């Protein structure tokens, strides 16, 4: 019986940990996308002729 409860607790902890890891991965992906967009904007401003 104890093994069943242990497996249940491990499964719950693993589920929460994976959700946290997914959130961190999503945050990193969004940060990289923002950095890429800002870099593209900066490069376009540098290469655009002045008006």
C-alpha cells in the first residue's frame, strides 16, 4: 500500500515540476523572440536612409 502512495506522490511532484519547466521554457522562448525583434528593428534603423 505504501508503494502506491509513494508512486502517487512522485507522479504529482513530477507533474508540477514539468509544468514549471514548461513555463520556464516558454519564458525563454518569448525572451529570445523579443531580443530577435529588437535586434531586427535596431539593424533596420541603422541601415535605413535618413529622411
